[in-house]
C-alpha cells in the first residue's frame, strides 16, 4: 500500500521525514549545547551510520551545522529562515504588531504575543520594556503553558479534559504542579476574564494574560509582564484596562483583515 494512501482520517507516517523532524526538534531543544553523533543516535534510537548520513544531508542543506572538527552538531541557519518566514506570513502576527507597540508605549512594560502549541506556548512577538530585559521571553522560545500568563489565558479557553494529568514541572515555588491546582486557577481566570501569573514563571515578575478570541477556542494570547517592585494596585488596574482595550482592537482588526486568507490549523 503506498505511503501516501489515506488510512481513516490520517495518512501513514513517512519514517524518514518523521526522523528528520525529530532530529531537528532535538537539536533545537538543546539550545547552545551542541550534540555529538552518538548522543543523537542514542536519543532517537537510530543506528549510528544512519544518523551520520542524515546529519550530513541536513548540513549540506543548511538545516544542521557542525564545528570545525565535524564532531559537534547544532541547529542550522535554515531553521531561522523558515521561522522568520512563518512570522512574516502569519496574518494574526502581522495584525497584532502595531497594537503590541501601542500597549508597550502606553504601559512602559514588556508585551508578548504567544501561541498555544500542545501544552506549551511559543512566543511570536515581544516588545521589551526599557526598564528591564528578559531573555527568557525571546521570540521562538517555548514555555510550558501552565507556568505563565499567556499559557494560562489560553488553557482557560479549553475544557478541563484538555489538561494532562500531571504532575507538572515547576519553574518557581509558585508554579502549579498538580492538575487540581491548575484547574482551580483556570476557573478563576474564566470568572475574571484574564489570567494572572504571580512569579509562577520567573521570580520577581508578574504577568497578565488575555486570550485573543478571533478563533474558537483561542490559540493566541497577549500578555503584559511587570516587575513586582513596580506593581502597585493602581498600575495593575491600568495594565488590565489597557490590555483589555488592546485585545479588543486586535480581535476587531483580525476579524476584519483576514478574510480570504487560509484558515490554518
């Protein structure tokens, strides 16, 4: 039976393609820690000779890079080019950008746009505060959805069955570690209309998250991050008011401006 033949609602997996994607995922997840051939072969349970051939193929095409000794491997520049193309061609990212600027100028704080990917959130755009810098929030980084304002805002848009059973990894002592604790927080978020992350992802930082409901369930959200030392009750009230207004503007612009564009899954 041909590999592309449909089986039920899906298709048979192409093993070579799956192995290539898994390798790129592994290299991307390692960040600045390059891998050796044997490490990659062991992690993906692939014969050393097959892994070497795959690496050489990807090096030749720019998806993987190696050092001068040819013994260390990392993600290549073509991954960046592809990721940039994703951001440049996504209609919702393009629509949100001027409103992220508006929120940053109005509040003087760091503003994020993120997208839910499984049980993680990927950062799609960031406007950094001039008062502090957070490398953890750079574009392209993925963080568990349960530890931040972006992710919790989006999890609250989904039924309780969406949550994995746990236990969950903790980034700080304030992070949720159980399904029950997270579910209770999501109920409060639904009642409040936005999420609050009080030092759950980063010590000393509070985040406020707002799901963008131009899709159902929402897959994108915006957030504002502020140092605890600068967060007064008055500033928190202003942050919530401004971010609600920005959310409304983005949703209106997205619904008006994406007609005729593909409805990506």
